[in-house]
C-alpha cells in the first residue's frame, strides 16, 4: 500500500538535526499535539488514520487524545477507504471529520473523497504529512508538491512549516470547512503538515490511558423552520414541489402547507407525508403542456440528480421555476442554473402560490394508480428484480439507509412507497454520484451515527470498494447490513442508450464487454475472506426474511438476479403505469 512506502530507516538518511535549522522552535510531536488540541476544540470528533512514517507525530498525538477519551481514532490501510470513511463520519455526525495520511501518493488517493466532499458540502479535513522544506526539490524519497494538490476542490489549503505552531492554520481551516468565515458553503480543506526528525516520542514516554470514550452528539440538531401559512390571498397555481438530494424535511412541510404535490428523491429526506407521490417521474408526461392540467410552476429544494424527466421539466422555458437557497450551496455557480434563487420561504410561497382545490388530489390519485400498476408488474416476476429489491429495502430500513449510485437509488426512487413519517435517515454520495468509496462511506455513517445502517448497492459498486471490508484487529465494527444486487455486471447501461445498441445486435458483444463488465466473483468467498457474514437470496420472499433479521455487526445479503430482461421490465412498467394513469385522468 502507498501508506507503507516510507523510507526504510536502515537505508535512508535522517533529516538534518533540528538544532541546525533556524526557526525550529518546537519538536514535531509538540506541534502535532497542538494541532490535535485545535482540531478537538474545533469540533472534530473522529480522525481516520492510514499508517505511515512521516505522519507519525500526528498519529502518536491522536493516539494520546483517543486514550484520554477526547476523540475517536479509526485506522484504515487504504487511503481512499480512509477518506470516504471520514466523509461518512462527517455526514452522520454533522461535525467535521479528519483523515491523516503520510506523504507522497498517499495524499493523492484522497482525491475522490475530496471531490465528493466538495460538491456535497461536507466538512472533510485533510491532514497530509510532508517532508520539511529543506528536503523538497532534492529527490528525497516520497516527496512531491502536496500543497494545492486538490486544486479548487478544497475551500482552504495551507502549508504548516516544520517546527512552527499549527494552531492558527488549524483554526482557519476549520472555519473554512464549516463555512463559518466566508460566504462559501462548507467543504473540504487541506492542512499540509511538515515534520522533521525525530518523528517518534522520546525514550521513556508512555501513552496516556483512560477507561473509556465519551459518547458524542448523534446527528444534527432538530430542524426548526418558520413556514409562512398557506394564506388564502396567494394566487392559485398548478405548482409542483421537487425535492432533490439533501432537500430536507422543509420541502415536505412547504408542500403540505400550500396544498402542492411533492415529488421527492429518496436522498432528499423529504419522501414522506400526505403530499408525497411515489413513481412521480412516470407521471410527468401526463401533466405536460398538452394535458388538461399542465404543470405551471416548479419550486425546487435541494439538488435533483436522478431523473431525465425531472431534468426535462426544469429545462422547459414555458414553466417558471424557483430554487430555495437560504445559504450558499456547493453544487452550482450562481447564474449557471435557470431557476430563480430565493432565500426566504415567504418569497418562495409568493412564487409558488397555493394549489387549486383539485390539483393535489389529481396527483395523489394518479400516483396511487401508478403505484398499484407498478406493484402488479413486479409481483408477477418470479425472481427478485432491481425495483422490487429497492422497494423492499426502502420499506424495511430503520435507523440509517445509504443508497449506492447507479441503479440502486433509482430503483428506490421508482418503486419505494413514500412513508407517513421518516423511518430512516437517508444518505447517498450524490455530490458527484461516483460508485467509489460506497462501502467505506456507509461504514463511517454507521460508526458516526451509532445506529443500525443498511446499504443498498449493485455488485460493480460493491466490488469497486470491496477492500473497505478490511478492518484491522480491534477496530470498531459497525452495525451494517450490505444488500448487494448481484446481476454479474453493470445493469444501468442497459437502461440507457447502450441497451438499445445492444438490442440492435451490431455491437452487442462490445456493449457487454465495455459497459456490462461481466464478472464471476464469488461474493460468499470474498465475504469469508474478510470475516463478514453472508447470505444469498433470489426471491423477494427470501429478501424480506433476511431484512427482518436484526442488524448486528456486518452482514452481506446477496440478491442474485439477471440483467437480461431488465430493459424489457422497465418498458412493461412504463406501459402499465401509462395505461393506469391515463384511465384515471380521462375518467
């Protein structure tokens, strides 16, 4: 691993003696202890460490703080896994989380997690250890230019020279990470900490010990909002409320207050309540410009990421749209979207108006007919399918639920029945919607939230991050159920244009190799190698039984299915919904 590539002490020359260097006012361990104190004072509860020599002063200082019960320390040998684990910890705790690496390529392995944290506005603190200034540019082993390695993906980056106090740098970085000192959204920061020899405690020093660890705050503070009433003076408009990723329950409350249909993605954490419509993306064409009740306006909460029909609706020039944006967001630049940004709910209410008397009822009736038709198609399938798995996982999840990118989150969006009240806090890496780091992110979410957590993902996403199943001896085990929809390849491409290319025949083998990426990995053997529980099911009944078991430690539930008929299944669902909804609306 890159984290283990530090120089061999038997063959490498030591750094120059600190006393021979002007300005070396403190030892590396003293500087590291100051940095750790500042991190803890700034709200960092968790630090994930990948082993290395140059980062040793920080590792020892963190171990002291952990033994004293001041913070919690996790160890991962893979820096990419470490970065995404810290990302998950920050997501579930609502506090900044840090990740520590040694120098060189170790730092570069954090880039995917940093990119996701940037676009998802997650306060991720990168602690990259570095050689002292006198070794830079000399060809010293494992030395490169680390400052600004992450470019525009970090809110703040700075060098902390060896022998100097990192206090001010840490305080500034945490302010930038949490969005406290600027008009930028929260996001990742980099502290590039240079250390000179000696990198280890002095002879005779001993690690402090403590009986236990404190229990930290779980989740974010309860939401408080001051919604304007749905006043009768508001103009009647056929408006829909779109709740994209991270919209929050304010979207549900707004829709309910104004009598408007709520079209909510699973990771919006707004897919509940009396106004929520299930398979909404299949209904949008029935409320188009030529319909009896066309959509007149759209109000958007959060970031829409899943559906082409939703993207098409937002792109329509004849349908004005507004985006609720009370604070800066990280996922777009001002002026780059067509929606009118509004900072207050009062202004948003004026824009949206209130729904006509039959507007919400029409949507709910159409949504009920669509859900019934969809369920009937899925019930007729002899084996488990992506949509049926998504519906079951969504309906059974408690505590925390993470949805992998690709088909998993879309299956839930299609088939997951909205609930009366939120049953689980939902997470997804929708900042950049990558499949990398999904297992490690879910692990961080489970450990930080201290609740049972379910992860739904596809087999390719699972295999991409399978190395994150490795936890060292003595490391904290999350209560994490991993549901893997295993169709032996990348099924999402069959639902895109590539599926039509495959069906046409001329490029069938090419599509299968380049996009289907078929494999024959034995997931049970892989689970056994990592010491993770495993069971395999192939029917919805079998999956329901597995989901009914308590979540204790880590378990993989493998759902075996087939990609071959997936495109046809979705076509049949679409046709059944169109017939059912058309009959309801025409009647």
